[in-house]
C-alpha cells in the first residue's frame, strides 16, 4: 500500500511540474507579430512576441491555425531571446520559423526541451 501511494504521489508531482513549467498550452499570449499561410491554404501560422517584464528577454510563440478544419489552434513554437519571426513555408506541411524546421501539424519546437 505504501509503495502504491508513493508511486501515485511521485506521478502526480511529476505531472504538476510538467503542467506548471512545460505545458505549451499555458504559454503567455503575447502581442501579435505576423502571420503566414501555407501554400494550399490549409494552415496559417501566427506569431506573437511575449515579454516577461524587466527581468526576462522577449520570446516568440507560434500558433498553428487550422483553416479548413474546425479544430482548436495549437502552439507549435516557443523560443526565448527572440523578438522577430521569420516564417517560410517550404511546402504544404513544412514550415521554417527562425531557422527551425517543423512538419505540421505534428512537430513542435520548445526551447525548454532542448
């Protein structure tokens, strides 16, 4: 019983740390910067610049919008110490954001995981 309780406690603690510090759905919204639409019009990538205040640098958040499907938007890019976003669609499903290549809608880039 003690072993099961301990494992449950560690699991909940681990999930709490992930939720509080690494969940991309909890990123600050930021100020709108720019957007680019994929060649076939299926996706739009909107970028936002976020400032954490006087003690932290700027960060860029990239939000994927599903134009042809009624799906919720998805954060796919989060990088620290950036204040501009250079977006280039290579093809219908591949986008390069500030030098980071992502295959949408599955790939994500989060500086906290590298």
